[in-house]
């Protein structure tokens, strides 16, 4: 297991990672709050389709109240003050905000998915450590946050694998024929009017082989997201490729997923080495987090339940 799992942060405090996750989630929720607040005040264009959206629309500043409640939990996570309760608190109120958006827009925010998944993993990993007897001292905190990092990376990897598998389950191997990529390029406006960008986009439309290569590459990189769990060096290499994938998607289809482009460097770059920080504690014993079978079964059931429930999150507005 020691060869399969390892972290650049072993022996170092994970303060930067903890605060970074809270900040990224908070910024994304801030954007979503702005959007929901504006949409809720335009019922002619975004009509409420559920009791929750109709009730919250009658409450002055309801979206900002929800954001404040989310912020309380994120501050607890960032300060490591009751981080498990704080993480669950933030996720619960973020779910209310997401459901409100779903009822007036027809779908939840795509941008909220990656930060929410990472925060969930960070929280569950620490809960797992506490359930296994992690103490409240410095060593126990290091163990707790090490499993928090493992959970965050596991959920980040699962998000990419799920994205790749959803393409295959929806369209099968035909998704790799390049048609989807070419259609997206044609439908979206470019991010800028640069000549080189216009030529780059045109290459994907004119040459089917280029579009096929991009489609296959997307599937390989997303389904290979599992490699984020296999050692720090492979994690860094694959995270670099995934960031390059997001940059390419932005250039071609003007779909900037900023959140994963921030989360990948935060969790995968060896920041303690970059800033030459000496270890502040003895590195954790090799062997990494070994998951008990009951928890493995429970997590598998959670993944299957989430997969089955996912279609209910996408509802057309009436």
C-alpha cells in the first residue's frame, strides 16, 4: 500500500490545503448565490417549480442568508474548529441552495460539483479517522487530516471517472467519433478573437481525425482520474494533464471549469517541497489508509445510490 498511496504533505501541516478547499468552495458558492438571487427576482424568466423555490423567493435576502450559513461551516473547516460538523453544515446548506437553483433553472450548478465533492471527501475522511480513534492531539490531527486528504482526492478522482463513464454509458464508444467535440466547438463562441485561436478551433471542425483524437483523449484522461490515487508523482503528472484538458476545453468550447483547475494544483502540487518547508513532524508510517470492508461496502452503496439519484437533479423547468 505504501507504494500506492503517499502524499507530499506527510510530515507537514495541511493548513494550506484545508484553507484552500474552504476558500475555493466559498468562492464558488458566492457565485452561485449571486446567480440564484438574481434568478429568483426574475420569475417571468425563471419561474419557481417547487415549494422550496416559491417559499424562499418570498424571504428577503434568502440567498444571502444561505450563503452566510454556508460560510459559517467553511470558516469552521478552515480554522479546524469542529471541522467535521462544519463541513457537514456547509454541505447541507449548499444542498438547499443547489435545490433552489434546480427548481428555478432546471439543473444544479455544474461548477459546484467538484468543490462540493472535494469538501465531502475531506469531511468523510476526517470522520473516518475519528471513528478509528484519532486523538485530539497533534499526532491525531495529522492522522485525521491525512485521511481527509485521501478522501478529498478520492472524491476528486471519482468525479473525473464518473464524468468519463457517463459519456460511455450515454453514447457508448460512439462518443469517441469526434462528433460531440465538433458540435460543441460550433455551438460555442470563442473566448477571444485571436487568429491563432480561430485556426485552432477550425482544425477540430475541418479535420475529423483531430476531433477523434480529442474525444479519445478526453475519455482516457477522465476515466484515468483514478490514477490521482496512485502515488504523489503519478498524481502530479495526471493532474497536470487534467488541467491541460480543462484549458483546452476552455479554448475550444468556452466552458471554464475554474474550480477543478484550482483544486488539482492545490491537492497535487508538492507545495511543501516548492517552498522548501522542513517537516514539522515525523512522516506518517507507510501503508496509507487501509479501508475496512464494512466501510468499503457502505461507500460502494453510497456511490450506487448517488448514481441512481443523479437523474433527479436534472429537471426541466415548466
